[in-house]
C-alpha cells in the first residue's frame, strides 16, 4: 500500500474540485426542497445560465 507523503505534494485538480463543489450545492438544494427539483431549479443551482453567458461574452 502506498501512502502520499506529508508535506503538500498532492496535486490539485481544479476541475474536479469545481465539480465536487457543484455536486455539494445540488445535494444541499435537493435536501432543502419539499419536492423534486425541477430542471430549471437544477440549472439555477449549477449556474448553467451564468456559464452560457460567460462562454458567449
């Protein structure tokens, strides 16, 4: 079994970290909702519209 050495040698994958954050946001929204989240609500939580605007501009 290999163990990562202590001392900050771990590599951060910023894409993976962003995906984990979005999943967390979605889990929080789903747990707070009284009903199933609509597709529009999911898009809002995942900031889909913001990303599309950023890609356009």
